[in-house]
C-alpha cells in the first residue's frame, strides 16, 4: 500500500518540483491563508498586507486601511498572482478578486476541502497546482 500511495503522489510531487524550479521567488497575495504552506513549498513570496492577513486569520473584517493596502497592491500589479479561496463568501474577497482581474493579475482559485467530483486528494491538489503553474506561466 505504501508503494501504491507513493506512485499516486508522483504527479503531485512532480508538479510541486516543476513550479519550484520555474517560479521560485515570484510573489502572491491571498484572500485567506489556506494555501500559504503550499505557496511556501513552491517558493512563492507572500506579499499579502500583514494587517489584512491578521484579520483573515481572526475571521474579522480588515480595517479600511488594510483593505486599501491590498487593493493598491493589486492595482499596482505588486504580486504575480492572487490566491482566492472560493469557499469564502463576502464582499471583501469579491472586491479583491475584481481588483485583481481589473489590473490583469491572474487569480488562482483554491479550496479548503476537495472540490466536488474530485477523483482523489492527490487529483484535487494537482488541479490547484496546475492552475497555479498556468497562472505563473510555467506550465
């Protein structure tokens, strides 16, 4: 079983290695920290405004200044991608997504749990990583 599991992880591991080799040092901002560990694993640098990130971690609304800092970051194309948690509802994440799209910053949709219809945990993760690679132009 261990060998079978290791084989199932090969596409996952290969995708992580490919992104890390080709996109390390690029930047991201995130509507929530759900993807932060993976972003670190592939070598991306987090540029999410700290006040916004703290509010997201604490399930509170960001201050107007923190939201403005995030919007300015996106409008200035200060990040390579926006990581967007599709399982988060509300006007603030939607406003950030709209700002990224208006500025031409690629948006990568991620989820906290496997997407409906996902073949497996590994396939779900590979799908998210593939979307990231495409957004970064390294696929």
